[in-house]
C-alpha cells in the first residue's frame, strides 16, 4: 500500500485532527480471524497514542461511503475510525501498473474484474466493518458488483512501502484470510526483486520468488517476476526503521 499520512481534513470526517510530521496512526493488528479488532495509534517516535473519544471519532459506514464520494483524499475505515492515505512512490505506481497490464488479458478471459488502488474492499470481522484500499484486487464472483466496493475477491496484491509493510504483513494478512473467496495474497517489494505469495491451498504459508513464473490459481494463469518489475529502473532503499 501507499504510505499513509494523517492530514488536516475537511469536515466530512470529524475523526481527523492535524498532527503535522507525525507518523500515521492506524490499526495495528487483527488478533485472529473472526476475533475482536484491536486498534493501534502510533506517532513517528513509535510512542503509543490513545484513540480520540468515540463520540468525536466514530462514524457510520454510510457516512464513510458518502464522505469518500466527496473527499479528494482516500481513507480506510476500521470499525468507525477513518485513516487518510497518502501518495505512492514512482516505483509503487510502476509495479501496480505492470501487474495490471500483465493480468488484464487473463482477467478478461475469465470475465473477472481487476481494480487498482481506487476500489474499496469490505470485510466483516467479528461484527466489525472494515474497508481497505488494496493496491490490486481481482474479483471473479458475478454477484460481487457493488458500485463502490468489492467483498468477494479471489486475489489481492499489496506493494510494500516503508510505512505500511508491517501492516501488510500482519494486520492485512490476517484480515484477508477471513475472506472465504480469497485464494491468494501477494506482497511485492519495492527495494528488491522479491515477491511473496500466500495461498489458501498452501495453508497461507509464504512462498518466495525473485525470478521465474508465479502461478496464480485464481486466474488459472501465471505472471513472471520480470513482468512485475519490467518498468522499475532502480530499487528504493528502505528506511532503517521500516522493517
């Protein structure tokens, strides 16, 4: 995912306050599938910050969806809390575009729908509602056609960034496993040619690739590591505290 950034926000989302230069507050982890969601807020010095009072911060799903239609900034939603999302790096954008380009022919052949970055994913975990914006999402379910979100993807891809790698590896890995439709979750590095794939058929155990073809069961097709990194001219060095 692109790096998150807390910003001064329009009155659409009253849960925001201005915290310049602070590292993004956001949900830290889902303890396990179908268990209670625990939220964590962190600043750039990694000191825990308490959540704002619920009366001032919690918004409904309908308020969130309506706000997203009118906001110039995308937000993820976790049980009434909203979190602003910042811009992506050049490499991030090139990797996502290359993946979409490589997967589109197979997606069309199977009558699936492929989305990059701007389509929300809805999850229901322990009676709590969560909306994420995956970097790439593929839905092949003919009844998964809500206009502003998907809920039954078979493939999700996140491109790792300094600020969200731990979230993608922990929180989202656990959260996405609660989707009965999901067959594969893919993590793509920006700092090296390194792709990880977690498959339901392999009990969500990690498989690692730095070359060759990667089989995607969801599409009954493959994508090469070369194709994923075809447009990346150099690799970004991660920040020392990003792992």
